[in-house]
C-alpha cells in the first residue's frame, strides 16, 4: 500500500467546556478533564493527533465543527464526504 501523508481528524466543538461556542476557535485550550467519558475521548483523540503532527510523524489537520450531519443523518456533511472521496 501507499504511505499515508496526511491525517484529517474530525472532531467537534464539544471538546471545549460547555458554553455557547460562538467565536470559539482552536486557540482555546482544551480542558484536562471533561464532564463525561465520550467527550473526554474526543479531547484525548485531539491531543494524540496534535502530538503526532508536532512530532512530524504525519501531517495532521484537526477540524472542529458544531454541526456534523449528512448521509442519512449519520456521519459527516455530504460535501466533506465528497471531498474525501466518499461519494
């Protein structure tokens, strides 16, 4: 197979503390602990992706969105799926 050159991690604004996220961007620090296990795993996954990118293991893009909807109401937005080769 071909070596992976870039990794795109789709996350959500849920990684930040519970609040109105209008104006929130990636410069806001992620909390060390979250209110539930699901959201905590989102934070930890972003931290792993960022660490791999910082270590130049692979080029990493983290996309945080407040609306992840699409194909049959599940998954990512249709246009993102098309851009990633998903149809």
